[in-house]
C-alpha cells in the first residue's frame, strides 16, 4: 500500500488529521492497534476549547457537536466554605463546549466513513522504518499477514505507550516528566448533573469535580491515592465520598445512580522533545501528557493537528516545507504553556500529603487572590478557553 501520509493511531488526533488532509486532497492511511468498538469505548474528557471546536467545523464534523454540545460561559470553584464563579465570557469573550471525547471520535469516524477514508483496525506490531530517508515506510501485521505502507511522512498519534516516540534515538530524544502521588477516580452515571456548570472543589479530604456530558449524563471525579484500584471503591463509597467534598448546597441535591463506567486515571505531566525526527512527526499524547485539571489533553492534541495540517498542506499544495521544519518548535511552544496551566490548576485544587501548614495557607491565599483580582481571573479565563494557535 502506498500513500502520502501514514498516521499511526486511530484516536481523535489521527482521525482529525486524516479528515483535514483528505479535504485538501492529501491521501492518508490510519493504522489503529485496537478495534473500532474498543476505541469508541474509551471514556475521556469532554471540555472543548473554541479552537478545537472550530477545527471540527473546518473538518466538516461539527454539526452534531454544535447541536448537542453544552455551551459553558463559566465554571465554579468550591473552596474554604465558599463557592466562587469564574466568568469565562466576561474575562475572555469566549466560552467552552462540553462534548464528550467519545462523541468527537464517533463524529470523526462517521466523516471518514462518508469519504471512504482508509482506516486499518487491529493492526499489530506496527513499526516505522527509514525515518531519516526520503522514503519512509511502516510495517504491520494483520492476522497472519505481514503488510507495509510506503509513504512520504509518518505521523505518530499513537498515545503515550505507542511505538512512534520510541523510534526516536535516545541521544536525540529528551523527556520531561512529573508524576503526581494521586489519581482521579471517575464515575459516569445516567443522572441529572448536580450543576449546570462544571464544579471544581478543593476540600481537606481531597479534590472533587462535577462535570456532565448532557442534561441526563453526569461525570464525577474524586482525588484518590495513586495506589488505589477501582475494586476498592463501590458505587456507594464513591457517592458518599463525593458528597463529603462538596458544599452542602450541592451535596444535598446530588442525584446518585449506578456507575455506567468507573476508572482511575493517574496524573502526570510529560513532554518529549523534539516532536519531529526525520520524516516522523509526533502529535497528541505520543509527545505530551497533561494532568486532566483544566481539560488540556485533547485540546493540546488539537493544536498539534492544526499546526501539522497547515504544514503538510503548505508542503504538498505550495511546495513550502518551512512549516514542517518549524513544526516541533511551534507546537512545543504552546505545549509548554498548556503544561504550565495544567500544573498550576493541579497545585491550586488538590490536597498534597505532607503539605506544611505554610503550603496550605499559600494555597488558600492563592484562591482568595484569584477571586479578588480581575487580572488573575482574566489570565485564568484566557488559558481555560484556550490560547490561540
């Protein structure tokens, strides 16, 4: 098989890039290790920046998103017996769109199907070759058959544990990482959301978050120690702990129900540099991970796709390769800004074991300053709705 761009990874990053390239007449093949049902079964964050939403519309995938997505003009922060609101519209002129990542992926699959896009599922033992040559290729196995894709460029959108980043030599690749000593236990339930806007809660027992997917589908999280397992948390134990961490005005009207999905997400900050090696380009979680506080993960992957799509289109349609040459530096400049924001939000809203009384008072002072200062709220809103591409 021969194509112009071989994309490793059939999550939202790979599918979105494939769709955008297709609309400009640039051929691609997507290789995905899992089945389609498995990909669509993954539950992820659902807060979209305006930039990501615009990118979905550009990809002709935004109709259902615009019809069913929840527009949020602000969010709430519960802390120290207070419930403060950050007015995104007032301080940034923008809003965010609450729309599940699973639904984003579903819409992208539908678009690729309409346009007969080439997606190979259950592709095993995927491995890029000759990345520093003018003729890279990717080998993979489908059942008992060994196959290959010859291409001009390889895009690694295969996540943190994927093969793409590992193909960059160790003397070239530099990795930065911070692992947090806690995770988020998340529950998806078919219940009415406790709040029409997202609630972040700082409590002496730990962080909590109330989010939603629709008016009848809620997503809740609590901070748990990194060694905890899902099996340790019954539905009843989860709801009891969530109620303890919310203000009485919210906990009293919290509607509980059976968990449709329950999982624990570890929290880490990670960046790999560079995001280009020869004819290989990294995008999304293959190059960077952010803690979910502030919902930057999918959105930062969207900015990678935006830059990479622009660069590939300029190369093929205008004969200009400067965008490809500058992709890594441009993408990383924004990646580090989003890393800073997610790290700051995580430190602001979580309980850290061993924190001194001094650290706790500083955390409280930071929150008090935030909601007393229009400049501080403006900076938070600017980052939350998404920095410009």
